C-alpha cells in the first residue's frame, strides 16, 4: 500500500509540474495575443 501511495505521489508531482508549465505557456500565449491585438487595432 505504501508503494502505491509513493508512486501516486510521484505521478501527482509530475502532473502538477506539467500543469504549472502549461499555465506558464498559456500565460505567454495570452500575453502575445494581447500584444498582437493592440498592435493590429491601432
């Protein structure tokens, strides 16, 4: 049971890390999109 819990913790850490990176990527995409919209709307 402890081994299963440990592997689950590892998977959870990996998933949370991936979600963090995805959030960062989405943030950069949104930033780029906002800049492009401001640039084209002027």
